[in-house]
C-alpha cells in the first residue's frame, strides 16, 4: 500500500468506503465521487499507477470482477459504461489503476460521445502498419521476459505521473 495514495487507502479500508465485492487482491466499491448513483470502481489492492505495469494475471482478475459486477448492475440499468482512464491524457486523475463501472439510463445527461475522425485510406494503412509493428515487439518482449517492477521503479513511475499531472494544472 502506498501511503499517499487515496485509492490504496480506499482499497484497504483505512478510510471510509463502501465495498460491494472484495478478495485478497481486489476490491469493487462505490465511487467516492460518483457521476450517478451506483457508480463503482474496481481497484487492485496493490499499488499500480498505470495498467501497463500491472501483472497480466491480476489485470485479468480485476477485469473479471468488473465484468461480474457490471453484469449485476446491468440488470438494474438501461446501459453501462466500463471505463479505464489510463494516463493523464486519458483523464486519469489518480496514479492508481481503477475501472469505473457507470450505470446508465436514458437522458441521464452523461455524455461520452465524440465526433468520429475521417481518415484517408493511406492514413488507415499507415496506422495499421505502425500499430502492427509495435504490437509485434510488445508480444515478443512479453514472451521472452517477465519484468516485475521493484519498489524504486514503481516509485519513479508514480513520481513521473505526479509531475505530469502538476504540469497540466492551470
């Protein structure tokens, strides 16, 4: 548990929280700053600032729990948004991985719509090529090595996240 991480404190129950599911590795609880009633977050108990540094088995377990809770919520909602804000540019405001589960209803005034960008066939081909090449290197690296961050590396990622967050503030 990281001492100055609000999500770590929520996940470990050291501050008031409202868990709906919990095991040794993860907790799903009511969001302390909800967008609507029933808004929940799934959080790993161990501190990981971004999804890419979380071990695959734990990420799978986190998403499985989020899926099950989402299924239960979906029976009482008209729709569901499942959101991971991964990195500052994606709107992540806390350096701790979390999956938001947001029940939706008609005319609830929450808007996640965006205008599609029209790309030319050449732009699509270039994007496809670059992404395929990057994906190849990622999967080859994962097959040949397992890299677990030590505490110093995790702290460095957290500090970099905080510095970028401060630069973004007006």
